[in-house]
């Protein structure tokens, strides 16, 4: 097995105290893609529930 001569660089984690208040206000709680996928999941779940409710209610 050949070893990689480059050492991986570890990025330091920033603590909350290192951010300015303006940066904290602009930082989303989750990345947009996570919000989008969560919304899509919930919409799909709701549609599925509505279809099942209609089929059982007949």
C-alpha cells in the first residue's frame, strides 16, 4: 500500500465567541439544502397521509 506523503490539514473549529454579532445573525441554523430537503420530506409525508386518509375514509 502506498502512503500519501501529504499530511491532511485539520481546520480549527471556531467558537461562538469568535464571531461578531452581525455574523451570528446572518448565519443560518441549518444549511439551505437541509431546510429544503426537510420541507420536501414534510410535503411528501403530508400528501401521502392525505391520500391514505381518502382511501381509508371511503
